[in-house]
C-alpha cells in the first residue's frame, strides 16, 4: 500500500521542517513535553497535512512525550510503506530526526533524515521500545546503513 499523503506529509515534511529547519521549534516542543504539556500545533499541523494531502483525514492525532534525549511522537497507525510508527527528535547540535517507518517486509525500519538526505538503517520491531533502543544505539555508536541515502 502506498503511503497516505497526510501521514507522509506530516512525518517527512511538515514536522521535520519544524524541528530541523532554520527556525527550529524543537526546544519549545521538548520543554512542553518535559512539563507534560501538549502542543496545540501538533494537532493543527496534522489537520493541515490532511488538507494539503487532499485525501480524507486519517483518524487520530500524533501524540508527544518527553524522552531523556528529546521527544518522541507516536503516530496514528501506519498502514502504507514509509508511513511512520514513531518519530524521535533528539540532540541539540545537530538536532537529529529519526523515524520508525513501515517497511515492505511487514516490519519497521529505523530511518533518519540527515539534512536533506533520507537514510535507511536497520530492520526493527514496530514497537516503541525497539525504536527507542535503536535510536539510542544510533546516537552512541551509529547504526549500520542498509541502503544508500535517497
């Protein structure tokens, strides 16, 4: 199944640009997550992705929580290839943007947007624990790339 436009736009474009672009909002989102607050911008951006995608809106909204290294976003259920199960935004200089992407093998793949390059790393279970473990390994030792950047 191809990715649904709303899901893809949110994870791979809109939220990524907000977190890693020139006027990053990562610190504000991290501080809100650490305080247990919600960010209305998250639901608004999800709704905007639906409008931009031109498809019927996907049920649910992304949710955010703090992790030691930054924030993690749990996405509405991923169905299509490259739709994200989770997003982690970590670090400070540079900010790193990881995704747990639905893969064609019926599992998940740890991926990272490194600047404007999308890098596929290792196959992982599509669970939050597996994703965070893989992100922490990538931060400390660097995962092995399984494909060239796209």
